[in-house]
């Protein structure tokens, strides 16, 4: 078996143009009086801490808030004060938050399961039931056979405030279950083994891993990536033999470039184990013979600066998706016996500068490409025998699609995850010969949800430099009027080339039903318009991400999609950096801003290699050791650019154990905002003392934070209890 990975995803976290007039200010003041504003906000002590680089000294008064051990009593006490302040201020909204939570979780089916996937003679799927927060991993030899429970995560999670399973992997003889667990939310996983027939655990315990597990075909060895416990950088690949201790494990690869991430995979035919190496500018792959796991590794292709590639093994060759001399990527075919000799490669799909190839899947006699042209998605099937090329028809004009569950090598059926802003997530099987589509599952939203009541649009909004930014919009037909009266909830990410696809969010229905227009701003830094769109939103072009977002807000108001007095913005992680930048640059545009786990202390974090993820981010943001990169980061770093001015109403959230963005970044940011901001608008800060970057681990519990955010937004917009039918 390859791997079964559970990704317990929360809803995607993944704007006017004028100063508020007196009437608006009075209205907001009247509404605000409903909250407990007499509650004094926590005031953090100031301890000047000089930070000097390139002849510039920055004084960080809140540097003391950093505690890598998360045990400092003063730090923990201040976080608890902030949590208590939020609860006191929002106490009048307690019933609202509860009703919103119930509304949000009502769209999560209590009894649910994934579509079974065939792998190595068994059908695998996960199942949820009743009020259980976690899945049960199940297999069976035929679809008609009785379920065999492999792993009940609800049982494992008992006694833990946080629990997450990274990977579930079964040995090739179908006898041994390996899985990884994280009970802290630092994404440091421990691997455990269990005999499937007897249920007995092996003594083998592998700690401080990335969570990935790939079995060799001898049923005796598996491979994993070990993380540095301080930086959380996965940099060593080990081979473990069943029945031995972790100290006996054999190091098979060590990454000496700390800008690279290391992770594992396996070919669809199970013959080759992949060790992937990547940063934001280049990639590489090391090959391990899965049938002879103790043999030396070999390099697929030497790493070359600026060159990225992905591979898919098919018989005695590899398909290679690469940007070598092809900015928007092309597809090559390399013989398995000479992958490192590019002279023996042949071109399969030529580079087209107008078409960005995002991903590929090899299914039987077909090469299927996920492409974008002018930001519009399509799937294109290439028949490798006949050279016939067909575009797979899709129901919606604006949609998102991902390859999933394609484990078989000899089939003409492609499985995809499909969704649009109005179509709930669906699992589809597509016959690549006939292009007939079978819906294997469509997620149920609620008994009264009717997709026909909602509409999506794609608009292009000019940025200040003349570039046009794609924007995906969704609204409820009965509550929308293109007259500038609808409140706007605008979301973006805009980093790492990550493209936010226009897919369905059950949570957004709560906003749409109350008259909101929801917009995804496909700003630079993502790849909605191809590789150049990413390159123009990173490093020394990073501010394009921020100005794109601001210009989209202004544009939607000017086009009468949105009420300029009721514009709300949301972003998380690197999208939280975006939120931090826009409130510094254009605070007057936004009624409220939600910043989740925000990366806001850019210069300080990127100057400290001991902070998790720092070194792996140099190719995205820059290395402050270089003066030009230091200066540029300093010019937009949200924490450094906080100044004495009015800021919008703001809700900031974090997790104490966050492995991606350390809790002290938003903690410091909020303290500095409290010190300098000149307004009386809300500034609320919540820390989940049990969770990390992804929030709470349970499928229902995670909606508590969403209910908080929506209560905040709906209150400010004057939309409480105004849900339409």
C-alpha cells in the first residue's frame, strides 16, 4: 500500500475607498455600545530590546514575549488575559456565537465516509459517525465484505486536548499497520506499529518525524523523515527495520542545504520510493529501489538553480513536468534507465507561454494535465497511443479540481475532487475514452441548501500598475443587488505560488445567506495567471501582493459589488501577513479585518535561523543577512510598520503550539497595535492554548473559531439574525 493521509481541513482560510462619514461613525458607535467596552484592554509591559543589522537598530519592546518552551508564567498569564478580555468584550454575543456554531456544524454530516480506494487488494476509506470528532480508518477485501477497522482515532485521542494522525500506511503483505500521531500540534509526529490481525503493538517507536511513512516491499523496512526538534526542518531520511530501535536506524539521505524541505513518496507501481527535495526556486528527487531498500540511492536529475520538476513513473519511463526552459512548464518523457541524461529525454507536451500546467496524472494510456489559461481551469486528456487530445467537460465555468485516489496503473478511469463556489465538493470518476462522468459522492450541505440560489462570477480588476487581478465572486441571488449595498468578505493568500481555487465553502453559506458577497482575490504571489504571476509577488516584488488586494477592494466597491462602508478582509498565515500589510497601508478601506495565525514579524523571524521554517523561506521572502533584502522586508514588515494611526476593527487568532508561525508574532503585534493605534475600534486577540497552526483537531470543535470570527464580522456589519431562507 502507498499511504493514506488524513488531512482534517478547516474551511478555507485558505472594501471601500473613502473615509467613514459622520453618519457611519455614529452608527458604528451606537452598535459598539452593545459590547462590554468598559472592559480595560490588557496592557503589555515594555522591555526595550535592541536589534541591530546593517547599521540600523530597531527597538523591540515586546521581544520578551518569545518563549520557545511555552512555559513562561508571565507570557502565559498575558495570553490568558487577552483571552479573558475577548470573552468579556464579546459576552453579549455569546448566544450569537453559539447559534452560529450550531449553524456551521449542522452542515457537517454526522455520519459520513470517503469514497473507497482500491490499493493492493483492499478497499480503503475513512468513516465518521455521530458526534465523534475523529475518523475511523477502514479496509475490506471487496466492497460487499464487512468493514475491518484499522484505526479508530477517537479511541487514540482520548485523554488528549489535541490529536492528529499524519499518515496511515499498511505493509505490502497487508499485515502491519504503521501510523504517525501528534499530540501537541507542533507537527512533530511519532510513528507506531501494530499487527493488524492481533491488534498488538510492536515495541518500535519512532519520534520527531515529519509524519510520512513509506514501506519498502520486503515488509521489513520503511522510510521516514526526521525533523530537527528546534527548527522543525525535516532534513534526514532514515530506513527503519521492524523489531529494532530508532537508534539502530540507517541514515540514507541528509540534506545539508537548510533552504530545502525533504519529504517522501512512492511510484504508483510501488517499485520506487521517492525522496523529494524542494525550495521555492528548485526541486530534486532521489530514488530508492523499493524492492531492494538497502541498495544505494540514486539521483533522478542533479538539482539546477531555478529548475523545478515533478515526476510520474509509467512502465519503463518517467513523465517529467518541468519548467526547464519553460516558465509555465512542459512535459517530457525520460527513460527509467537514464533519467539523469537529458539528451535522452523526449518532449511530450510543448511549452505554451499562455498556458500554465499546474499538475499531471498518468492513468493507463492517458496523460491528464491540469491547466490554466487566463486563470481559467481545465483538465486535458492526452491519449498516449493515438495522440488524441480532449478537454474534459465540466459543469461550472469557474471551479477547482484536484487529482485524488488514482492508485491503479491499468485503468481508463480518472478520479478527481471537484468543486465550485456554488457546487459542494464532489468525487467524480471520469472515463477517459468516452468522457462520461460518474458522481461517486457529493458532500451534503444541509436539507434546505439549494445550489441554484447562488451565483458565482469572475471579474478582472485593474491594479495600480495596469495588471488585471482575477477575482472570484459568489453571492446569493435573492440578497444581492449590484447597487453597492452588499457587505463584502474578501479573502486572499498570495504566497509560495499557492493558488486559491474557487471552491465551495460550507462556512461561507452563513455569510451569503445574510447578504454578503464573498470574494477571492487571486493576487500576485499565487499562480492563478501562471508562473510569472507568482514571481511578481515574491522577494523584491512582494508589495504587489498587498497593493493588488487593496486595489481589488477599491475596484469591487467602484463596480457596485460592495458597500464601501462594509468591507471585511480575512487571511491566515502568509495571508495573515497580507492582512497586517493592508491595515498599515490602507486602514480606512476596511470595517473589519480577521488575521489568523499571521506571519507579521518578518524581519526578526527571517533573521533567526533557530525559528522554525526560517531557512526554508529565504527564497520566498529573502535573507536579512543581505542588506537589500533586509531593507525591502523592513519596508513592509507589518510589525515594524505599525504606526500611530487609526486601524480597523481587528480580530487576531493564534495557537500556542503553532509550528509554522510562532505564537509570539501575533502576540507582539497586538501589543504594539494597542500601544500605538489612535482609534477606539475593536482589537481582539484569541490564543488557542491547546492547538497549533491548523487550529483545533476535531471536525466539529474547529468551527468554534469560525463562529467567533463570523459573530465579529456580522456584528460589525449589522447583520446579526438576518439570515434569509
